[in-house]
């Protein structure tokens, strides 16, 4: 028996005894095996032990966001912070809260590929890849095209080429122009597809780079029984067949068929119209049926990787083709065409067996080798030289069940292209032909100590590079060497948060409340936490944010209570405040705002000078919204129906401004500190207007710019 109601159960992909449970209250539980059975607990993954079974997960999870894929578990949390190293993705972008959508592309080889739609994008996504833990993310390619399906599903134009690890195809859309790119090293470098010199009829294509390339449609088929527009197979490395066109960009209505047998180096046109494709016998037989709305009775097939094609009447009566299926096994030579003679008739299934067409099985003399290279002719890809074997064009034989494509591999010495930009760094040029160095993003300080830096321990700052995950090169160039070593300083607490586990800021008298305290940065072991719950209860805690110990309390009398926690060590202090409204009414705020609120104000102001306090809600809410403004320790808020308040500060010092936003049955809160001085000198700084082009009304990037400017000014004055 369990104490909660299960809405969804999700089993572990490899360990059948482990189960994740999701409740109607938006909480996630994981089962733990015990000698007498199972019990469900919530915990941070790094703290899942017998001693910490009651440690809660910080913040509730978004409904239907729980996903298990390979070694990773993803979920979307409704709180601002993410404290699990593998149970949720880290802040891989500075402005995570402004992402519209996130799609998981791949989790192969201990690495996560995600496509992220940022708030300013409409039909494109940016592609990011993670470190092996799936925590820190770096950008690979911007503006990958996306398409929204009728069922609101979103398809991203990126495809992992099967058979050769590290190869991806993607369609990039810039200024309305869509072009196809290929990478051989998991997104480190991208190149256009080289066009063929002649078409299927032997005539010159007159398509010459850099004005003309080959572009492919990267769509999934609506019908699950037919292939999409690009076809690859694990047991047929180097073989890619797709629909597209030649030109300066991808054209929607042109779907000629092209094929490559050397993993994208050279392409040939095979058909003038799109066809459904099926690979048989490890790609030794390629079957093609025209994608058309008229009935057919002819299919085409090739046994020489699309060099020549034969036709076969698979039925005496033309049928509308609904789908193609092959028998299980990569070595099969048997397929089924199913369709209908008329729209009112039942399905017609036609079995096509290619086995009688082959006189024998292949021997070693029937194969030849080919070496994998990229478009620049480099043979060392992902740190190794790889050769594969394929059947000779002149051999008419069956590859069979025992066929393996891999032939040899040789580890290479490391070169610059085996490294990509580390977290917080970025390259200015996306294509290999414009290769450049990695530089730190404006918001990232490479020398800053990590969040878990403990006083007395040492840490290294990144050189800006890290080896591509699953790259096996050895020796040679090492862009990760000569790391700078630093001692962990005593870091003042920063980013202190206090929240209510139940998510509601309004409660009834006598109702149990659980306060959760979190801290983004700072030395935890040397920090004391002074907690004041506003009704006379005060306490001092040690290691509060590290142990995750909740603070349970109940208020007996109605009123507004100012709950504060102050974290302090020798290096400095931080404070967090939340206002709790204890209300006797039966109708209380209970649901959680699916929005975010940020307080925008100037950080420094003169005494008795007017200051504009602004609450920014994203996305904007058109409904009636009430704003509660608390200035300093005053328990009497100022109420406005507008998202701003103009006020003055009569006393100097640090004044905390807290705003609560109430809309319907939901409430949000944010808090900032303003420094009030008698006199201060203003240094006028002028920024280019282009800074606001992609960041209008976003306070975070202004804070980042402010930190950068402060750091630079500090160096100047020193």
C-alpha cells in the first residue's frame, strides 16, 4: 500500500524493479527495493541514500513532462531552480524561464542533444549538446527549422544518420531560406552537401558551390507504414537516400531522389519524383515505390547501391499503396506491399520475395572496402580512421545473416577539430570553412569557482575547450591542457530562496506549511541560517540548504506574516523573504501560476528621489491582476492594478522590495534589494541599440551586462 494516488507509472528502461510514479498533486516518486518489498520516496539524486529518504524534490513537476530515455530521466519543474544532476536539465541557458519549448533529439553515447525554441523564435529551434552527465549544455547550431503538425506535435528538421556514429543532417532556416547541413563530428562542424555534377540522365546539373548545393527534406512520414523522406540503416553504413533538390535553398514542391553510398561525400540523382524506400539484406537490395495517389503495380529495385534500377510487377492489378513492411531481421529479402484496389475495398497484401533472384550467398571475394571521410577528405573522424566493407557492384549474391559492415578502425592523434567549445564558450563561425577559436560568452566568467566549491579545495578553470563526447583520439593536440588551478575561496551565500512546498502563498489558520530553503552559490558548511517566521518563531540552522531539511510550521491566527531567512558567513550574507497570507475564507489560492514574475528596478537610487518599481509577468496575463507591494519590513502592502509603482525612499540603506502578483486563484512573488544613498555619482554608459533586438523587456540580460560592466570597471579603478 502507498499513501498517494498514482496518475502515471513509468518503468525504468533497463532495471525492471525500478518504477517512477507521478501523482495528481504534481509530485514524482521513485521506488526503492527493500527486503520486504518496495516503498516510494522523493529525493535529490545525489542524496538518495538510506539516511535521506525523506529529502523532498525541490518544487513540483509539470504534468506529462516525465521522460525516460537511455541513461537519463527528464522532467520539467515549476520552480525556478533545478537541483538534481540527472533528474532534470541544468541551466544550460541563462534565460531558461523564457524558453517556449524543448525537444529531446538524442541521448546516445552518454550525451544529450536537445532542440530549444527560445522566446523570440517562431518556426526554428537552436540545437544544444550536453556533457556526459546531461547537466551543462553548449550550443551547436542555431535556427534549425521546425514544423507543427495538426495534432500540435512539433517536428524538428534534424536527423541522426544511422550506421556511422557522429553524423547528423539538419535544415537551417535563416531569413526564410532553408539549407541542408551535415556534420561528421556530432555537431562540432557543419558543411553544405556537395551537389552531383550530372543528373540521372547524364546531363550537367550546372550546380556549383557556393551558389548551389544539394538540399534534402528531413520529414517523418504521416503514415507509419511508409518511410520518411531520408532513409538510413544501422547495418548499411554510408548509404543515405533522400528527397530534395539542387539550388540555393530547399524548395518544398521539388522532391527529386538522391543517393550516396559514401556517407554524404558524393551524391547521385536516381529519380525525378519522391519514392517510398525499403532496405533489404543490409541495404544490399533497395526497393522503391513511387509516392503517388494513383494506383500502381510496378516497383523498382537496385542491388548496386542505386547505380542501376530494375522494375518488377508485384501484382497483376494496380493497387493504391498504403504501406511497405519487411520481415524481421536486417538480412531479410522478403517484403509485403499492402494497399487497396478501390477506396471501398478491403486491404490487399502482396508478398514479394527476392530470394529466388540471387543464386548464392556472398563470400569474402564479393566484398571491397571503403574508408569514411568527411567533405574535406579527412580520414580521422571522431578520433579514428574507420573502414567498412560493401558488396562489389559486379557481385550478385546475398549478404545474409552473418554479414557485418565494420572492417577496421585505427585511433588517430588528437587535432583541433576533435575539441568543441566548453560550457559558457561559443564559436563565432558555425561552419568548418570559417573555423575560429572559442570565446567566453558575456555572461560567463571562466575563473569563477563552481557552485560546489568547498573552502580549502582546489578547482580548475576551463580553457574553453572539451573533447567531443565519444571521440577516441589519443595524444597529439590537447586543448584542455594547461588548466589554471585555483583554491576555492570562502564564497558568500548568494541566490537564497525560500518557498512553500505546497506552492500556495495563502493558507488557512492551523494549516501545516512546509518551508523549503535553497541556495544557488556560497560555502554551505560555514554558513548559518537565521529563520524568522513572522509570528515570534525564530531559529538558527546550520547546513540547512545542504541537508534539505524542511521547516514545518502552522499559523494559528489570520494575518500577513513576513517570513525571512538570512544566510551569513565571514564572506558576506544574503536574505530571502516571502509573505504568507493567513486567510479565514474557504476559497484560497491553491493552483500554481504557469507564469513567471520579475521585479525590475534601478539597483541604486538617491534618498527622496522617485523610483519606478515594475513587475514583469511572462507570458503576459490579460486577466485582472492585483499587485501587492511590500517596502522594507512594512507588513501593510500597497495595492495596485497596474504592474508598476512610483515611490520614494526616505531613509538610506538597503531596502528590500517584494511584489506579490495575484491573478484568479494563483499567486507569484519576487523580491529585489535597492541601495539608497544620500549622494552618488552616475557614470553615463551608452550601449548599442542592437542589444535590445533579441532581449526586449528581459531583466536577466541587463543584470548580466551589469555584472560584466562592474567587473571591467573594478579592474579599471584598481
